[in-house]
C-alpha cells in the first residue's frame, strides 16, 4: 500500500496540472483577442458617450417610443411562438434525415442568415405582394398582408426561424436516438417518445434557440421595412423608429440614440435571462 499510494497521488495530480495548462491562452493570441473584444465593445461605448443623459428618460418614455417598443415585443413574441411550432419539427426532420437530405434542408434553412435582409423583404413581396405569387388569390379572398402588422410578424419569422432550427437540430444530434429507441422498445408511441423523451433531452438547446430567435425578431429591420413599411402604431417597430428618428422626420438624433439604448437594454435583459436559466438547468 505504501508503494502504490504515491503513484496514485501522482496520477491524480497529473491530469489537474495538464488541465490547468490547457486552459492557459498562448500570449500571441492575446493581441487579436483584445482587438476582437474592442471591435465588439467600442461601438457601444461610443454610443453611450454620445447620449444626452438628461433627455434619455423623456425620449424612451415618449408615446412614440412606447408604442414602437410595445409593437416590437408583441410581434416578436408571436413570431417566436410560430418559429417554435414550425422550427422544432423542421429541426427534428433535419436531424433524423439521411445525410444528403439533411444537407439540402440545412442549406435552405440557413439561407436567410446569409442573404441581405432587404433581399428577404423583396422575396416576401414577390410571394405575398399584390403582384406576387399568391397576391391574386389573397386579393380575391379580401386579404392584404403587405404593410400590415401581420407582415411584420411574417418578416420576423422569416429571418428568425433559422436561429431556432440550427440550435434545436444541434441539440437533437448531440442527444442521439438511444433514449428514444429504449422508450419505443418499452411500448411508448411516437408522440409520447417525442413529448416525454426527446423534448426534455433537448430543452437547454431549444430554450437557447428560442431566446436567440426572439432577440433576432426584436431587432429585425430590413425585411420589415420593405415588406411591412413604416406606419406608426401598425408596422413601426423599434428598429424602424430608430431609423426614422436618426434620419430626421422631425425628431432629433439624440432621440435615435436613446431609443437604441432602450433596445440594447431589452436585448441584454433577454440574453441574461437565458444565461440564468441555463445556469440553473446545469445546477
């Protein structure tokens, strides 16, 4: 026993020292890392330095700002619910499909992420506009989607859905199918397996994707501007209100900066809530 004990001690301490060494960052990476952090942080610092702090409370509590914020929160919430209803099944299909089919579906799903938002707005107009693919049928039914609040929700779904699908698909692939096969072998039907096994396993990834989806919908601008317009109280979300204020329209630039601060605060609060939930889930 006296002979083997030191060997065990050395074996236990070896991985600890090795893990500590792995966590050390090479000095030559410090400079690009610092520059990367500055690229992300300095624009927000510059924004804060330009704020007229005395006028911030009046700007962010004005009726126009509250109207735009309420519209943004409500439409983003509806869009997120729609993304969950559509995105989770799509993520499951991609994760369980053959490799060639999954690659095609994944490419189509991520396409809105790499396209300019204005292209998305034009595409939606081409689909649902008055002269679009389904425009005539909608007009015959007495429905008009472009330049309405419904158009805002559709634009937000179009740009935010990929965030949820990618997160959920990654979680599904990581979880694998082992637990599902065991549940099925014990007599559980497919819906029960999905509800009682699959969803709990991918819950952290699904929540993360849902929060990212909501944050993306909240900040959507380009597709909304083209497809929904900029009508106060109807389609003017917070990003559009900021754009309107910054370009004049009878409002000072300080108001646009104050509204930007309000949107940043809301986005940060959403991301912090997600981080807190995931920390609780780990514990």
